[in-house]
C-alpha cells in the first residue's frame, strides 16, 4: 500500500506539473492547473450562491471538485491530502528529509529540526480557519481570486501564471523551507483547504482501527504518522487530521493489529485498506464526468433596446483570450454594438461565449470579425491587436 500511495502521489504531481507546463507553453489549449482546484470553488462559493455567477476564472470543475472533496472527506477523511495533493506530496517528502537531517534518533516523520509541543501545535492549527475566512471574505467582496498570488500550489504549478509575482516565489520558498524544519507546517497551520476539510474529516466513515488483542504497544505506528497522531492510544483514529496515508499500518510489525474499519451507527466492520485508493479513484472519475454535466455563466449581458429577432439563432464560440470574468466582460463589449446581437453569455472557465442573435441580420463570420477586431483600452485609449482569437464556432 505504501508503494501504491507513493506511485499515486508521484503520478498526480507529474500530471499537475505537465498540465501547468503545457498550459504555460501553449501546448495544451484551454488547460489550467487551477481548473480543477477545489480551493477556487471554496473561495468563490458565497458569491456563486448569492449571484448565480462564477467569480474570476472559476468554473464548473472547481465546484464539482469541491463537492467531490467534501463527499470524500465524509467517507475517507483527508485522504486527498495524503494521496493526491501535489503540494502535500512535496511537503511530505521534505518533512521526511528534515526528520533525517535531525539525526538518526529522530525516527518520526512528524518531527523535523523543530519539534512543537502538543498543546501549541493543536492551538496553531486553528490559524487555518482564520486564513480560510479571510480568503472567502476577500473573494466575496472583490469577485477576484485574491489568494492566487499567495497560493504556494499555484506558484509551484502554474509556471509563472497570471498574478504570480516575485514575492509569490518567496512565499513558496518559505513554505518549502518550513517543511524541512517543521514537517507539514503549511498543512498543519495555514492550508485553508485543509482547515475546511477538518470538520468533515472528523466525521469520516473510514477509520484506522487498532485490535487491542494483537497490539504489543511498541509505538511504531505513532512514530510513523506524519501528522503526529497516536494510533496506539485508542481503538480508532477519530482525529480530523488523519489523512488515511496508512503509514501507521505499514509500520506496524504485528499482523492484524492495525486495519481499516467502515460503517456507521455502531456497526463498524473491517474493510480492506484498498477501499481508500478505490474511493479516491472512483470519486476522481465522477468529478471529471460530473463537471461536464452542468453549467453556470460567468457573465451575461442582454443588449438594451435590441430589436426582436426575425430569425432567432445562437452561436457558441471558444475564444482564446476569454479566461476570467474581466476578460469575458471585455469580449462581450466587442459584440455589444453589433446590430442583430440580442444577448451574450460567457462561460469563462470554458473560454466560451454564447451569442444569441438575429440570424436574418447577422452571420457567424460577422460575429467572429467583431470579436477579433482590435480592442481600444478604455483607460489608456491605446489600440491592442489580437486580444481575442476564435478557436471554434458551433
Ligand atoms: S493515523 Fe495513520 S493513517 Fe492517519 S495520518 Fe497518521 S499514519 Fe496516516
Ligand atoms: S505499531 Fe502495531 S503493535 Fe505497535 S503500538 Fe502500533 S498498533 Fe500496536
């Protein structure tokens, strides 16, 4: 199971880096590392509920991933962190390196060059909820993903993406260095997504369980836990911090002493540890499929005083340059004064504009020309060429 988890971690980290690089170099049209990031969905959730519009560059995949992650937490706790999160993978490896640097006697990956006492460690974990509240409030008031330039995951995988500044790399470097000194410091104290999952994971149905009769009390499971939990101290690990990494089970020398239990309302039968990667894989596929089954606009404009259409028609365009609400709004402005346009709806995360028009007055080529025409910057008055390029028309 340990080999499987490390393989899955490596594969997901590699996939994320490949998508980030491909998107940055233009090899993967329309792909983005933030497209499936559940944190984007979480930050934009209040404004999506109140306005029925996506904020900034968020879209269906962000919100579907968030829903999938919450379901996963209720079933398999914070297994996303231990099995899939690319940043978590890197921080876990750095934490192990830090523990080794501490010396031969530091056998636990939870203890790096610094070893926080249990009480301040527990208290500091509440910081994550403060970070989460600040991000959600700022995103709600600005409708922008304000957290993006501060996010170490985005700085790491976007290959100098939109909004990334020199200090974004300084934050990333600090987070990576901190993991060496204090393992999983970002995950323990600052990660807003980890903070949001915490209460859901506390209720998680799959749990590491200890068989008292088989346990010798050697404590090897406690030393193996990267989050400093103590599986040897109870019959079940109920903590909302457990990521179901199963390192404790792999470290246990006694056959049958540590396993996984499932269920609710008292009945907690033992299940195979394969249930954890099985659930993760199944939910990942469901998220990808389900995100294509629904849609919500990022921006929509009904053209005031548009004449009723003699022949109503709708054309859908995939447009390079439409990336977020702001760029979508500017693209819609290109079509606003085109005679025959009635309504334009933008789906920024899909780079798509839906143009409702009078087919008797306007054809799709006229719409393409208007969209690809030079753009006049309203602030500077400068003319900019090739801002939007139509990739597909349906
Ligand atoms: S208790 Fe076991 S499964 Fe849970 S995080 Fe610690 S080592 Fe991983
Ligand atoms: S490693 Fe196994 S035997 Fe040792 S304390 Fe933990 S559960 Fe018991």
